[in-house]
C-alpha cells in the first residue's frame, strides 16, 4: 500500500486554465515518481479570509499557492502563506 499525502492547493480553480490543470498533473506525476498516493484538494482563497483558517488547512501535509492570480481573495492567499510559515507546513508557490 502506498503512503498517502494530502496537498492543499490554495487558489481559485478554473477548469479552463491550463496552469491549473498542469498543477494537478504535476502533483500526480511527482507522486507516481515517488511511489506515493496523493490527495489533491483546491482550497478557494475566499474560504481562507476568515479567522479560523487552521481548521481548513490543518488536514494538509503540504500547501501549494497556485498560479493564476489575481486571486478572489488576496488576503486569503496571504493568510495561507502565513499559516504555512508559522506552523512549519511545507509551502510551494508559483
């Protein structure tokens, strides 16, 4: 059985965006190469505008701040980055 990791992609998913589709593909490709199973969840920036973002982001082993700004909520994206820095959650930004 493969080890499973949970990755939260902070951004406002647009299925028409080749960058967003490539982000999903890149994570799946990396997981296959490392013999891992990956659970990918897009986290809308608006959902991170509130005071309790820890509840939303705590389940993730790593975060990826997605390409494709402007975000619906730049404050929400910045809150996620701050959360990752303050809680030592790995963060990748594009």
